[in-house]
C-alpha cells in the first residue's frame, strides 16, 4: 500500500539535511523496489505554509510542493529539526499545530528528528509518551515538557504512532527503521549499505558528554556539584558531603534530585565516568590505571558503571574514540 509522506518545511532555521536526506532516501527505496519489479512504497511530498519558505540564515529557501491546506489526509508526517529558540519556532510555525493534531487524530503517524521534538511536544501529542532528542538539550526539554517521558540515551523511540530520533545524524537510523517497517528488512539492509549507514544502532549514550546540570538557582546544590567535580578521584560519601554543606542527608538528596534530575550517587558516577572517558581518549594509561585515577578500586564495579552510562565497555570506548588510533 502506497504511504503518503509529508515532509514539513517549517519557517526559520531548519535542518536542510533532514529534509533532503529524507526525500532522497525514501525515493531511493522506491527505486530499489521498482528494480525488483515491485510497486513503490512511498509518495513523498514537501508540505509548507509559505512558498518559498526562506531559512533564517538567509542562505537558502525551500519550495514546498503543497500547502497544509491541500493535504486532508496523510500517512506519515516528518518534522525536520528546527534550530531556532523553541518559542520563536513555535510562533513562526503555529499554523502547523492544528493540522498536525488533526492528522494524528485521523490516523497519521508522526516522526520528529533531533530538536524537532520541542516543536512536536508543544502540540501536546507527546504527553505521556516516550521521546528522544539531542542529548545536549535533554535538561531543557525536561523542564519545558515534564509530561513527556524523555529517554535521552535512545537513538530513537516509537510510542503510539509517534517516532522520535536523538541528536543530529541519528535521524538516519530512524529513517532506516521506518524503511524496514514499511518496505522490509532486505530493502532496509540494501539502503543501509548504499548510504553507508550503521543499521540497528539503539543508543546515543557513547556520544553523550556529561557537563553537569547547572541550569538551576540552588546555590547549595551548585556547591555540592563543584565539590564533586573537583574531588571525583576520591571516595565521596553523601553523608560527609551533607555535613560540609550543613544540611541533613535527606534534605541535600531531595534538593539535589530536584535541581539536577540525578541522585547524588548517580551524579558522582557520571562525573567519574566522564573523566574516565577523557583519559581513554587521550592518554596511554590502561583501563585499570584509568579506573584507579578516578577513584575506583573494584574493576567489576567500574566496568559495570561505565557500561551502564555509556552503553559500551571501557575497552570498546577506547577503540571507538581514542585520538590518534591506528587506521586513520
């Protein structure tokens, strides 16, 4: 059955890569199928609210093929990343919202790429559903949309007919997932090989750089964070940290979780692992030396914590990200 795909062309600073890449890959899938004597799966159209749609950087404009008023029924809506401030993006593209809500009510599925999750969440359609976005913007997203279940370590999510992808070029992994769902595994593999996309990636955890959640106004928690970040190579006891800050442990833990969305123990682990990642990238120390350098003495505990946070082992991380590794 032919699926009508509407690629939205928002106003503002939009990811042209998302637009062109989606258009190219889905149409290439149709070509693959036709070469096998099979009917096409996708009918792909660019849908906008103005023609041309100028991009805010002034370098490009996109010419939608149709307006939303021309599309009474579609099967899949694709929302490219919108890089403007979320409030600005919403103001510029408010006309899309009732149309998106109506299409979803009528049975259409929706896919958002990267930070397009902010715009999609503003429609209310993500409330109560799982969602991914670029890991850099995870904290800001949680504050703006507390009703959405953000899973910032995931490359993509599917929940109730809504698909989301993680940061930047992970949209390609969501596209492959959709190709497999609608055109089959064989065509998805052929597409992956043709475009040289690593298929079946599920996590963006190896790429996340933990920078600490500092966008809050709790000065005591900020002092706790600074202490942890300056003393990560020591064994930090939560009880002792609370005493240094003249708070009860319970009060500190409550305030810390509210401000950072992490428990103190998790925060300590993430700071230690971030330091370990950097050592694995740039130093010649072996894994055990890195482990001791960040204050771990139990090899199993270190490896388990590292893998829980990054999704891969310390050795796999070094092989993937070490600066100056052989073969490049």
